[in-house]
């Protein structure tokens, strides 16, 4: 094959590949998705670069952490209702529901912590003293699911409606009964164990770094004027006046800092 024929063959392949990409589902509004594919078009087509920039600016940034890994949709909704009563919205700012505390709980239960991977699990199991943690065979994820089932069961027994459908005052009454251990979960486990777990995870979800799914847009930190995961703020601490710093999450150290005003 002559040199000219070889060059023509290469150009034909590139042209065919470019046509395929433009006409396939790999493009959105003429923008190629992916760096390797993008090089096929942007190298020869300057308009592609312009279109890509315009489309990128117009596309809202989604939070990839907001996705269920453990709960079913109904379990997630019950959890949302419960955490909102533990940390409700008020004049100071949003509640646990808006702060994605339920997403944080979902991710924690889906991971090794939810399966008690690092805990001693061979027994024997005794009734714990007040200064000890719970001693039970049940895993955290199973305890939480048992608690959600019991929330609905108890709510139906008392008010003939699921927990998430109750008005706030009645939800508080149900959670108070659980906190006082008045309800028995399966395996003769006290409802207070579930409530304590729920309360702890709710507070963690409100104030943990957003990379774990909760503390949506760092609003939990903003309400307390907490500067977040900064490398240091020694100079600000030593200053005689209080200096309010914009919160930064762990991904801010990677150049992903989101600019937002403080109120």
C-alpha cells in the first residue's frame, strides 16, 4: 500500500469514528463525554471547545454523595422523619432532614461500621452496666432496621398511621417512648438502644464533614461558625477579635472549594 493510501485510510478511520461519536449517545448537545473521546473532536474542531465550556457552566453541580447505599426508599423516609424531630429546623437554620443526616446514616450502616467489623463479637453477652456500652449480638445495621420497623408498628398501634405520616407532636411522643425503653424490639432488645444510636448518628450527620454524606453544603458548620477542615487557623485564634472564616470541607484541600457567602 502506498504512503498516500495509508494516509487516506487513517483519515477515513478518524472521520468515521468522529461521525459515530457525534451521532451516538456519547454526546450531549454536541459535547463529547470523557477525555479520551474528547481528544478526537477538540483537536480538529474549535467549536467543540466553546460548546463544552458553555454547557459546563449551565449544568448544575450535583452532590454524588446523595445516593442510597443501604436503605430502601421507605426506610430512608422514616429515617428522615425521625432525624428531623431530633434536630428540627428552627430560626437558627435547617434541620437534620435538609442537612442530609439520613444520607449520612445510610452510608455508615452500609459500611464496615454498620456490620461491627472492628468489634469483639464472640461473647459472652451480659446485661451492660450504666457505664458500659450495649452488649448484644445484633449488628448496628440490624438494630437500626429493627428500630425503623418498630417505629411504624408502635405508631400504628397508638395512632393507626405510620410514623412518617404523624404530625410532629405525635412523632415526638413516639420517640420519647423509645428513648425511655418502653418499646421492645425483636430479640427482646430495648428501644432505648435504637434511640441512642439514632440520636448519635443524627448529630454526627449534622456536623460531620460533607464527604460522608451529611452536613449539606456545610450549613451545620455555618450555624456554629465553625471553620471546618482547615490546615490551621492559629493566627485567627490568637487575634483579640473573633474572625469568622468561611467553612471548608476536606475536599477543599484538593482545589474543589465552593465559594459561597456567609449570613
